[in-house]
């Protein structure tokens, strides 16, 4: 009987010591959490608060730690990492670390909580040179996107170099270093000039034939359809040529503004003048000096 009482008494003492130790741990965790929180070490503070917010801690300590935990989570910022190749494609097999401490092993678009302050980030992916980036994270900032480009851009093709797959070939006549599109304004300009020239010639012929008809059968109103049809056709075709020429010149102007860099005011662009005079149609192309 005395042995049973001794065992029971021993178990009671050991249980009381363990209970007292739990209380001490809870109180210590709460105190450490407050100090870490005030030092903006929110990640470590959160770990301590999770300890003292457990059911085994006294109710007063547990309630305070639970409230502080919500405040720390609200203050703690988070980042979303992204990486692209030089062509704009997304990369996922990328490891991100901060000051040597790993943050993510692979990019999946999810947010990662960090402490506020300066972060020296390092992005690493197999087969690509690492990328380092320093940022300052603000307290309370959530899901801030931090995106980098990994890998070198392809070098520009020099004379005689084979263009990469999908690259547009340079048109014949383009100066070295110019893109192939730079010739397009001149082609459109030529088409426009030809259209206006054809308009002028046809208009001149049509006007001359119309004058002959008026002086001949027109005086007696005896012109036949066979006599009038060629003149009517020339007027119609000249109108088409005027439309083609005008559209081509408008396109040339647009391409010139898009593809050709601005030059000094003294280097004026080519000017085209077209019209119909007493002697027929005419087209005049004036080029600036140096062309």
C-alpha cells in the first residue's frame, strides 16, 4: 500500500513540473515574439507566436499570442517571382534565394512571405547564368511581382551572317545595318509615281481626243459609240491610276514615318507634283540633294 502511494506521489510531482515547464515556455515564447516583432523580424516572430498560441498555454498568453499573430501576418509582406527568357517565354525551373537562404525551388506563381527591408535576390536555372537583383520590400506589401529576364539576347547578325529561324530576310538594296522594311517606302513611292504618271498621260490623251470629237462629230451630234468609247475608257482608266497612285503615296508616307529615322529639317523628303496642263498630263519628281 505504501509503495502505491509513493508511485502516485511521484507521478503527481513529475506532472506538476511538466505543467510548470510548459507555462514557462509559453511565457518565454510570447516575450521573444514581441521583441522580434518590434525588430521587424516578422518571420521569426511568427514562429514564436505559433508556439505560445497553442492550446497547452495559459488562456491569457494564448489569447495575446493569437491576436499578435494576426497583426504580424498583416504586416508581413509577400513576393511573387517570375522569370522569362529573352524571347518573352515563361521559365519555371528557377530557384530563388535571398542572402543564401532559399525562398523557392521552382516558380509556380504563388506568393512567398518575407521580412520587410533590403533583399539580395539570386535567380538560378540550369544552363543559364544566374541573375542577381536587390530590392527593398515594404512592410505590409502583398504579392509584389519581381520578374527578371534570364539568358543573353541573341547577338545582332553581321554582314554575311545567317539570320536565326523566323527572322525576316533583309531585302536586296538595303544598306548594311538597315532592316529590310526600310526599302518599302521607296517601293511604294515608285508605285505611286508610276500611277500618277499613267494618270497624267491618259488624261492628256483623253482630253485631246475629247477636243477632237467636239470639233468633229460633236458639232453635228453624230458621234457613234465606237468613236466615243476609246475616249471614255481613257478617262475611266486614268481615274483608276489616280486612285492607285494616291493610295501608294499615302502608304509610302506612313512607312516613311514608321521606318525611317527623323532627319534634320534641311534634308527634306522627295516631292511629287502631278497635274494636267494644256499640252497633256505631267508628273514631276523632285529629290533632295544627296539622294
